[in-house]
C-alpha cells in the first residue's frame, strides 16, 4: 500500500468515526456527536428542520434584579470540551427502553399534578416563557424513587390528549443523589415524551453543557447557598422554545416548534415547584425528601427556594408575576411558603422530609405509588 492509499484509508476512518468519547467535568462519559446527527433528528417531524444556531433575540428585562443582602453563589452544570460542530450526549444503553427513560404508562397512572386554573376561558393568557433562580440541594432519596425541582410550561388539556409541556431543571433520575440538570417534553398528555437527549426532540446547540450532568456545588444546611438561574422562551420569529442557564444566558439549545400542537402558538400556564415519586405501595409514605428536606418555615439557609419568578409576555419582555396560586397535595410531608420582597420579588420556600415518625402509617390509596407535587402556578386574569 503506497502513501496516497494509506492517506485515503486514514481519511476514510476519520469520516467513519462520528463520535468521540470524553470525560465530563464531573467524571461521566459522554460522546461528542455531530450536531446534525444528534438524536433529535430521528423524529420524522424534523426531517425538514434546519438548525437554528442562535435565537433571534433574548427576552428583555423590564426591571433589573436588585442585589440581595442574602449571600448566594452560582452553581455550575457539568461541562465538557467537545469539538466545534459536535454536541455532548451522555452514554446510555443502546436499548430503546433505556434511551426513552421511564415507562410512561406507569408514569401516567401515578402522575398527580394539579393544573388548576381560574382563567377566563374567553380570553386565555398568552405566555411566551418563564424564568426563576432556583436553590440547589441534594435531597435524600429512598430506593429507586425521584425528587424533582422544576419549572413547567404548558398548554392544552390532559383529557383531550393535547397537553403540551416543557419541564426542566433538577432531578435524581439517574439512581444517585446527585442533583442533575434535566429537560423533558411531551405533546400528547404524557403518552409519549422524552428526557434530555435520550430520544428525538430537543436540539442541543451548546458543545459544552451536558444534559443529565451533575450540578455542583450543592447548598449546605446553615451554610453556603448555591443556585442556578433558568430561562425558557419562545423565539418570536422562528417559533422554537429556547433554554438558557445562568445570569449571562448561556444557551443550551431549543425545542423545535414542529414537536408541538398547542405549544406551537404559546403557553397558557407556567408553574414552579417540587415533585417526588412515591413507590411505597399500601404502606407508609416515602421518606424521599423534597428540596432541602426541611419545611419552608425554616427559611433561608435551611429550606430550599425559588426566587425572582418571572414570565415573558408577547413583547418578549420579562415581567414579574403578580398572581400566584399555591398547590399542596401532602402538607404533612412537604409544604410551601410564599413571600415577596423588593430584592427577590415573588418567591417561595418549599420542601420537606417526607414520612416522619409522628405521621400516621395509613396512606390514602390516592397517594400509593404516585407522584406528589406542590407548586406555584402563574395565573393571569
């Protein structure tokens, strides 16, 4: 084999090699995959989609957040240095079941989320995104359960099978106590859906941020408090829903408009709060913690919080929320306390320890093997 043949052989190998395995900042393995070959494009809905490299604009701040007297630090998400033109994808099993995440049939049976509304049906609100700064903790998990702190943006109705949702922030989806960045979407009332980049849907544009990667450092009881700012908004020109992190709006990627039906136009509800998976069938309630594992009455430094809650209006402006409704499904285990200050605007402390010895061991059937959630929902009248 002469030199030109060897060179051609090497070039062919380089072309065949579509992914490079590399370690993240928190020690996980990821593959750096060609941006146009990421799992999103396995969807037939995106066969004609052209990647939007940048949003046409970022939401404008109407009123800048005031510096708080309470000392906090920005937590960091897992990162990796993938080559330009590639995106990091965590290594999952090649099986379809592992790639799609939890079994959505069983997930739906126990998904007790209360999307309540007091809206005038003749003039529904038009929401184009939401934002919050969220306290980061590593709650104790019982068995194979989950503890989630997240923002929901939704439109449509569960009963008519056209509920579209975007969900994002922190979960313990991966069987350890590490708080991890996650995203989720569904367009058919949870009959189908997708976490992170496990299957088709979300298009990542960042070559460094790892979806499903660990968030660190975490807050400590009575000690340092770490937090992350999350922003999701709809691009007014292209119609895609963008995700960014941190005070400088570090772009992660977007959900293409082609994925959605009701969310193709705008959202009607935004919610902030916590959720846990309780697998303790017909026995005591789970001991899985929410937030910091402490009740909201304990306040800053001890209880977890969401602060500076905002929504995005049809002028692409960030507006502080005015009307919020508290929803609590199991106050003996988890609760929420809403407050307002000039520094943190609308905010709330939330969480709890789960089952305590002072509670009754009897568990209502409605809470057996279920998700229990409390949240603050944004309502516009």
